């Protein structure tokens, strides 16, 4: 019975860590997509040229 509880505890801990990593990756991908969407409207020459 004790070994079963240890196994269940380790399984729950591993599953929790996996879910944290999946959530962090999902959040990072959404932030990346938002950044790319914001930059899409700007052309490189708009940043490099100075208009007086």
C-alpha cells in the first residue's frame, strides 16, 4: 500500500510539472504571435529612415 501511494504521489508531481511547462509554452507562443502581428504593419525602412 505504501509503494502505491508513493507511485501515485510521484505521478501527480510529474503530471503537475508537465502541465506547468505546457502552459508556459502556450503562453510564450501567444506572446510571440502577438509580437509578430504588431511588427507586421511596420516596414524596415520606416525604422531606418529619418524624416525631418
